[in-house]
C-alpha cells in the first residue's frame, strides 16, 4: 500500500510539473504574441501618419510665443517628447528630461515637449488642461520649451502615437529619423540621443 501511495505521489508531482510547464509556455506565447501585435500596430500607425508635420510646423508654445520649423535648423537634432497630463509615466520622467535638457549643447540638440491633451481635436485650447500642464511642469522643475498642438499636430499624434510618452527625433529639416515609446532615465536618454546625434552629424 505504501509503495502505491509513493507511486501515486510521484505521478501527481510529475503531472503538476507538466501542467506548470504548459501554463508557463502558454503565458510566454501570449506575451510574445501581444508584443508582436503592439509592434505591428505601431508600425501601421507610423505608416498611416503624415510625418511631414514638423517640416512645415508653426505652433504656439506655453509662453505665448511661436515655434516654427525654421528653428529646427538651430540644432543638428531635435527631440520632441509627446506627453499627456494624465500619463503617470510621462510625469515621472519629467525631472530626468530636465537633467537631459540641462546637459545638452543647444547647437547640437534641442529638447522640446508637446502636451497632447491640452487641445480639442480641432486645435481649440483647453485652458484648464493647459493650466494643469503648466502646474505639473513647474512642480517637476521643468524649463524646457513646450508646444501646443494645432489641429494638424493633433491628427498626427492620434495617428502616429500608440502610447504616451512617445518621443520623436528630427533632423534639422524636420524629417523624422526615429521614434521611441516609453519613459527612460536621464542616463538612458543621453545615450539614445547620442546615438541619433551621431547619425545626423
């Protein structure tokens, strides 16, 4: 009887391990499939978006001024961080972006923010959201320029961006040479920016 119990126990353990291995494999496959779907969706969005926006842009900034594509020529590379006031990942990386901004040579690289949710889809400014965005930036100690999307920029964001924050890299003519989604540390940003700067220098 005791031998049978031991055999049954070994079979139970073997079956349990097999089930656990199967569940683990299924979970890994789900993650890989999800990643592939997200990647394909981002690729599809980028293909559908009008990526010439920055080559002809003329946008208001948070200080009441205007930023145009001509100002892109002041640097070899421009980094535009697209964020929203309700995005916790966006807000958590703001202090790191400020460190990045303070460590950039403006003749080489300029860093600019663009807050996606301060306008309606027709480009009408939502004053309460704009005020909140300014407060959030002040709390984070951010001083780098911030742009307000117009209708064209809003359409670009909704067709190009699959998640916030998303950052685009532009050459001096406003051509998009790369983009990345997600937040990073200051060190990671400086390394990535250095890679893009090398590609346009």
